[in-house]
C-alpha cells in the first residue's frame, strides 16, 4: 500500500504547483516534508493547508528519498548547489516539473541520483482539482538518469499517489519538454496570445467601440473557441462556427498571422534551443524581477483590466 512505502518525499517550494502536489501526496497518506527558507512567506500558507511537516530546504533534503523541485526554474542552479547537492542521500531521486534546468545544465546531477521528469499540463489549481475529482489531466514524464536502479519504481509511486491516470501520461524527454514548454509559453500561450488580444482590443476601442464591448468580442469568448479546438481540432472548430465566422477567418486570419510571424517564431525557437534564453533567465535577480513585473503591466491596460473584472465569473 502507498502509505506503507519507505519513500519520504521532500517538497521544495510551495507555489501553486508545490501546494497542489504537497496536498495531493499528503491526502494519499504519503510521508511528505516541506522544505522552505526560514523566512519564507509560504510557511503561513502551508500551515493554513495543514501541511504536517515544515522545515528548512537542507533539512528536508537530508531526510528525503524523493525530492520534488517546485520552486522557480531560475533558482534551480543556486538552490541545488547550496541546499540540495550537499545534503542528498545516496540514490535519492530528484523530480522536476519542467525539463529546463537539467537540459540547459543549470543543475548537473550526481551520478548516483535518479533524475525524473513529471510535468503537469496545467496550473497547480487544476492539478489539485483533478486529484479531488478523479479527473484525467495530462502529465509529461521521463527518466533522465537511473542512478539507484529504482527510478521507474519511484516514478510509478508518484503517479499512483498523485492519482495520475495512465491515459493522461505522455512519454517525452527532458529536452523536448523544456524546449516545447518554453516556446509554447513565449510564442503562443502567454506572450503571443496576450499581445494578439491586446492588439484586437485596442483596434476596436480606437475605432469607437466601448472597452466593454471590445473585451467581449476579442477575449471573453476565447475559452469557447479553445474548447472547440481541444475537443474537435481546428477543422472541427471551423465546422461548428457560423458561415460569417468561417469566411472572415479565411479572408483575414492568414493576413494577420502571416509568414513574418512564423519567421519570428523560428527566431524565438532558435534563441531557446541555443541556450540564450536560459542564460538570461538564470541571471534574473530579485531587482530584475521587480522591474519585469512593472514592465509586464504595460502588456495590458487599465481599461482592459477594468472590463475583465466587470465580466469575470464569480
């Protein structure tokens, strides 16, 4: 039984994913210990969630057979060298939620360690909801290094206790997951999509449409279209929208997202594959992140955010 396993799990970090994983594993009666810096603000959230064991990162690593890195990617290298590497048990497993730090060598593991990837295709809140409701949610998985000879068993142990359904598992490599994940975020899901929405919103507002109406036309219905694509594909989505929407998409879609966009996407992909983005990410400091958060506000606008709040679901 899962609760009789000798595997002690250290969850390092308590962001949205760490919170979901810690709660899910604890609910499955796993032996979970949370490792956080002594002054971390996340300690209060963990105590509120009734995480039973909370200690420092180094102490958690010393006690654990499986260490799950659930803290920001750009900190992996420094935390590994300072708190994880000196305290690892022989044959312990390091589990990553993204292939980034292993593929781009921010973390160079010890030869006797197991190096495992278990990457959810959803934010932490959805991972928690899927566990509670026993719903399938996609996870990439891979074993980069089998130092103990038991990496596969440890991976299966986590899959079982996180209630990840077999049909939702997708085998990959650290390289493919890292590059695909970063590119998808930058070019389409976060960077590209938000700027497409913002440009459409501004175009309608500048033409005289109210901000609320513009928001409803270019953003509010987005989940409906994405839902159709996920269920039926792009072709199936086109089969299920109006003739006007089909014809307009045919006339304008490829003019707006033209060959020049794909060219710049390839440049972005090259920047990721070459390691140039990884170098910049790993050089981030708290001061640079503060400036980043300030600059990100310019990627939206107060008038857009006001409309979002007005029509947001309760």
